[in-house]
């Protein structure tokens, strides 16, 4: 049995796409093995169906958004994005060959890039962190905000200062505005999208001599940022399939042709150690390994990383905005 599902499909947010976790399903039962840590130090493994894992009640995360906006984030963005990615992957695998150098249309590349981006940012911890972080940033009075307030002229009930105006806004509105920024800044980032689109892509097929790949709720691993020429990105897309991207064709080729047992081990270790809520496997082959490494190196959320950058900039005197 999977976790109880909230009533009403429109309330479900699958941060782990069903088509993606389905790739670890083992017939004939149609289930994969889910590892979780319900409380510190307690790792639990159980078979689940792809629809019964990797979801939350959407209202718990998007409770401050008007219903239409909440539905839009899920139904008008994530669901079509997942459907497109599944079809793209099916087309690529049906014509597998060319040494993993799949033939892509520009539309395929765009849709796959957006899906990979979503797998970096669509998780509950990312959304909650973004909501809290943007709400906190609301209080920061930048020169642009002050100028806009002054340019607005008089209006009924206008406070004496921009600080008073910001403080008077309802917390629900602030958090709702913050969540609207999630798609714009994190899920539709032109900078990240262009780097992915322009990268050299490879699909690695592991031989039978290799261990199966596992995956988790943080499956995208990046060695040093996609803007760095010799860096590369990987994401498991099945027990014996790995997506690789790099700005350098030579690096993409080297990674995809490296000693594949070592590549599989490195990938598995990264997926397991980065996991927040779930790790997924085809079977119990990696049981001891997963229990040892589960969640030992969880990455900072995107917002936490941005705040760390700001803190370093402030310490060096390079932070561009004054404190409120």
C-alpha cells in the first residue's frame, strides 16, 4: 500500500513525475522500491506504485495562491511538461543508436531542457524555501522599488514611505507573489535553459556487467555549473540509462565512455546522498548502500544558495542593494 492519497486528483502535486519513476518498475507487480527516512536514522524500504509515491497535497505548498494560479503551476506547467518529456524520451529510445548521440529536433531539445530544469526545482523543499525567501526579499527596499513607489504618485491611503507600504501588505499576498516567481525565476530560467539547449547531450546505456542505477528526489547532478566548459551534468533516466550534458563535446564523450561501473557507482552515490525524501531502486540490490548513504549530503535549496552568494557579496562590499 502506498501513502494515503488526498481526495481529488487536482490537489496532487507529483514532484517525482509518474513517467519517470515508472522506469524503475519491475513486472509483474508494476512496482518499484521506495526508500524513505520517516524520522532521523530510520530508513524504510517498501514497494510502491509510481502514482503512490513522490507526491504531496498541492494545497500544502501552494495554499496562498488563488485556485486558478495553483492549478496553472501544476496543470498548465508540470503536467504538460512531464507528458512532453515522456514522449521525447520514447522517441529517442525508439531510435537509439549513434553512440548515444541522439537526433533531436529543436522542439525536443527545448522540452527536454525544461524537464531537466524542473527536476532541479520542483520539490517541496525548493518551493517552500522560495516562498519564504521571496517573502523575506519583499522587505528589501531597492532603489528600483523606491523609485516605483515615488513614481506612482498619490493614491488613496498611500503611506508616507515605501517601507510602510511594504509592511502594510497582507502576508498571503506576499507569499502568493513569491510563488508566482518560482516559475519565472527557477522553472523558466532563460540562462539555465539556453545552457542546457546549447550543451552537448549523450545517453549512456550501461552494460549488463554494471550495477543498476538508482534515482532519488534530487537526481540532477552538476559538477561545477553548466556555464563552465569542462563541467557536466548527469541524470539517471532508468536503471540502465543515464543522461549526460556538457558545454564541451569532448567532456560529454569522455564521461559517456568512461569506465562505466565507476560512473554508475558515482551516480548512485550522488543520488542517494543528495536525497531529501525518497530514493528509488528496481530491487534490493543496493539496500545496504542506500541505508548507509541516504541523505548524508543534501544540497542547499536554490534560495539558500542565492542567500549564501549575497552574504559573500555583502562581506566583500559588492552587494548592490542597501539593507532596508
